[in-house]
């Protein structure tokens, strides 16, 4: 069978001492930058690029790829421990991972995310190996109307993210969308809501918002006088036995992980969507189909396992359009393509035929890399959990410092640090007002994409709105959106109606 | 020295060049020219995120300069994206007259002045490195086979062809507008669809959602090789080589249009003659290496090395054409 020949070729390339070493180096560095909040894979890949000049191209790409998917593993660690997502896509893990830690269950949460990551990664790699080229065709089916309909659907699902007041949830989504449109409008090239500040003309970076709202906000709250008492439970010494998830946890986690990896694999293939959307959508779906949605936000295992599998699957499948179409779906993938060119490989559809040893070597190395990450992350769980016992007066400044370094590395712009401080204060205010930051973040990601694709679609159709309903894919997504809307609002409307009926009789 | 202040830009170039020439001549006559070499690590700025053409050219220069030991100190490439390049310009100008800070420049230097979008301070041109040309590509099964077909279709109905570009007012958009203008079509009536990246536009074109993509040549070539897309014309002044040997230029097809998305190395304002000469020398040695030539072929870049003075003159010419077409598009200030 051709697949086995190819995999055999891949193994012969990936399992050389040198390539194993670069793979290990890549995933270790990746884990590290994933754990450090804000320091993203893109900045690190950029910094490491000059070092790879002297390596053979395959080794260089194996290392850079390892760095990228490795960072997705580590990203959830700080999200669980201190409510600061290490990478953008792991901000969802804060929602239930951190409450788990507060209950003294940081260990099981970390083990579950590692397992979910491994599962997501491995299955996605199998997908690439077996179906890469046909799947890449799927990206072509998505035009502006389809993107618009898909994003609208995801935005509607965002209503599920809010627990508590629906009105507050909607307000947060709208605020997120407003923040999202700050910067240069893609269509007209005009600046919007920048107030003349050059540093705002490229918009606000997602990581800035997330670190400020989730991380700094949470840190500020921990400085309150009575916060120490609450902290005692989750900083107390935990016996080793309690670090591993219970059988019940595992039973509850595997199905969400499976759903997560399917959703993640799907979003990875579409250019311009990314891991954050994948993990947010998975969370929303898990919450929607859960028997008892009220557990979400209070340490639900499903809310950790699903999104974590999703963002890792997405990180892997985003290699599909990059390798088989030569079209990078994200900044990190654009950098991979850049690395290829510097190493003298013309990226594009011909890589698979022209450089099979590179293509299959890379695929097999990803699988080996995921195995390494599993072995690397398990022993770390104990160490991470012990980290919580570090006195807050030491932990707090250290976290702030790492956040600052990470945020600065985004664009080497000090202005971003002021922004983080501002969003930190806002985050604290939200906690006090009992407003959820998660819907804001989703609005922030999706708002600009919805707008951009709506305008693009209408431009193509010359202002004719029927473009959204005459195309089957777009229509399907919109129908699902309407069903979702009904599912969310109907129970309330019915209840209100019945109450009025009852009131009328009485 | 080169002073490119906003309103006086066009006139200022020639005046600035003349002044610089006289100043340099006087320096040569009166003082022994003291050679300059960098003493500290050099920062080579990139005004966009990692991964694009600006980034690529910076990293290739860094690689060759390091490997061939052309510079006695380390060079680090630093991405400072944002503000339509204004952020990296502002950064190097924190150290006026200091040639330890370099930046990659492209036609945005000019278009930002014309659009009045930004008013950044002065800069010193060091050397033009390459020309990058625009390719007009269509899906392999498109009825548009050449520039004439395209123009005929646009004449019939300018809105029947949705064109993907990655930046309104960017070189690839201007190249298309120049073609329309040369064919007597109002460039403002073209149906231009802006995507965040060329890659997204290309995906939409391959999926049949838009009909044409105006992008850098290198972006389109991969799809052409794979038989998925066809490049109907390029904005180069002469026939290009390699994969593009079969693709006629716009000029060959009867439209007097050529436009380059050039890439250059610039420095902060106020660099002295010795500093300029030093970097001109280093870059002149970069471009003769085999590696550089190989990169040019791979990227479909046209090596067009111009030293500081010729580069300033070159921009002078570019300014007039850019301003004219941007005014037509309603994008000028």
C-alpha cells in the first residue's frame, strides 16, 4: 500500500539520531514557550530561524514544527494553575481548568489536558497522512458567504458561553466585537477607533486582551484581603495519588475529546480561522449538549478535555493547506513557508512529489514529537502542581514579569504593555460586576471576521443578500444558526408566555 | 543625505540629492574620508510580521552576511509590524545618524506619503535590492487567457471580474489599476476584493469565488506549476525567465504598464557618507554571492541593485506615477 511505503520513508528520515534530537529540542522549547504566558510560537520561530540556517532543511522544519505544536501542549498549564493562558487558544481552558485547580484538582486537570492533547494531535496526524490532499480541497469550497455563515453560527453559539445573565453575555460579545474592529479596516484601508494612535492602527493583539482580562484581572482579585483564605485549599500539599484523574473523569472526558478533535481538525484546514475558534466552538458545543450545563465554569472535565483536544488537532491539521496547497492558514504557518524558501524549497503543491522525504519525514516526526510531549509532560504535572505552593508574594511578581516579556515579544512594542495593564483593570472590574470575559474574547475574535466576510461576500454579489441562502454550505450554517437561536431563546419565551397565561387566569 | 518629508517629498528628493552630492563632494575635498564600521550588533528592522517578502529579504541578507563574515558584528532581524510601517520607521529614527539600525523599505514609503495616511520623519536610502513584480492569475479553467481577454471583459462590465488583492492602494492593486487606466477603463469601477493575505485571496480564486488575483509573482507560481492556476500576465518591463518564460508581459500585450514592488535597505535620517558607503559595500558583496542569486531565482525577484543616490532618483520617478494613479483611485490626500 502506498501509505505504508510513504510512512516507511518517513520513519527512515525521522528516526535518525540527528532528527530525533531536533524533534526533541523543538518540542521541549515548544512546551516551555507554551507554558510562559504570551510568548507565542510565532515570535520564537522567528527568533530561532537564523539558527536553522546551518541545519539540513528537513531537520530545520522538524524542529520548527515541533516548537509550534509543542507550544499548544504547554499552553493550558498556566491557564489551569493561575488562570493565565499560555497561548491564545488555551484561554478557554481557564474557564473550567482553573476552577478545577481551585478545588485542589490541578493534577487531574493537567493530566487530562496532556492526554487530550496527545489524542487530538495523533488523530489529526493520521488525518494528514491519509487524507491530506483531498481535505485541502475542502478549504476551496469556503468562499466569503460560507465563512460569514460559519462565523455567525459560532457567534450564536457564544451565547452558551455565558452562565448567568444573558443580557450581560450579549453586552460582552458586543464590547468584544467593538474592540475587535479597532485598527485599519481591511476593505477601505481606513483607520477605525484608533484615536490617531499609530500603535493601534494594526488593532489590538488578541494575546494582550486575553492576558489582561483573564490573567492580570485574576491576579488583582487575589490581592484582596480575604483571597488568601480561598487560596489555602488549592495551594495545600496534594498527595501524589490525587494527581491522576479518577476513572469517572476519564469516562467523562473521552467523548468530549473525540468531538473536540473533530472540530479542531475541521478548523485547522480552513485558512484564517485558527485554534482559538476551534477551542471556543468546542467548549460552546460541550456546554450545549451537556446534561447539566450548570457545572460548566465550575470545573467541568468536559470543558477542559474537549477544547484542549481541539486546539491540538487544529495545530496539526493546519499543516494540511500549508503543505499540500502551499497556502499558509496562520502566521506560524507563513513562517514555516518562509523557512522552506530560505532553505531552498519552493513551497506549494509540488512539495509532496518533489520532496517526499521532507514531507513524510515531517509527518512522521510530528507523531514522534507528540509521543515525546506525552512523556515530557506527565512527570512535569507533579512539579507544576507543587508550583502553586510558592508564596503568592513571590509567584505574583514572577507571573507579571513573564506576562510582560511575553506581551512585549508580540510586536516589540511597549505600548502593548500599557494596554495589558488597562485590560487587567477592566478584567478586575468585570469580576466585580460578575461579567464573563469569555464571550468578550469570542466576540473579539469573530466580530472582525464576520464583518470582513459579510462585506466581501456582498462586494462579490454586488450587494445581493441572496448569496447567503442560494449556496448550500452557507444556507446549512445559517439554518443551524436559526435552530441554535431558537434552542437558546424558546424555553425562556415559553416560560414567560406560560407565566402570563397562568397570571391571566389567576 | 536624503530628507523625505511629506509634502516636499517629490521636489525634496532631487534637491536633497543635489545637496547631498555637493556636501559629499565638499567632504571629499576638505577632509580625509574616515571609514566607518559597525562596533555594536546591528539591528535590521522589518516593518511587517515574520513570513512575508520584507521579512524574507532581511533574513537572507542576515544569513549571507553572517556566513560570509561580511560584517564584523552580529546582525539581528527584528520584526516591528504595525502602523503601515510607521512603527519600525519611528524606531530606527530614535537613533538618527546611527547606522547600527537598518530597515527594509518598499513602495509603501511612497504611497504612505501620497495617501497622507502617515507622516513619518526622514530616512536615508541605502540601496535598492530587488524588484518584485505583480502576477495576474486566474483559475486554470478560466476563459481569460491573456491581458486582452481581461481588458475586453472589463470593458464589457468592469464588475464582472472580482479581483483579490491583499492591500488597498498596495502595489498589486496599483498594477491592476494602471492596466485598467491604460485600457481606458475607470480604475475606480473595478471590483476589488481585499483579503488580509495573498494566500486567502488565492484560496478564494482557486475555489472559484473570485475570478482573478493580483499578487506577487512568487505567490502565484506554485499554483501555476501544479496546473491549478494560470498566470495571464506580469507587470515586469521585460519577459521573465524560468517558469514565467511563457508568460507575456503587459507591455508585450500592448499595454504600456510596468510596476515593481521593490525592496530596499534604508537607514535612519542623517546617516553620513561613510556610513552609507559602508552598507553599500556590504550589500554589493551580498548580491554577488551564489546564494543570493539562487534566492532571486526561487523568489522570482529581479536583481536591481542601486546605490543610495540612484535609489533616491529611482524613487523620484516612482513618486510621480504612484501619485497619479492613487489620485485617480481617490486614495491620494
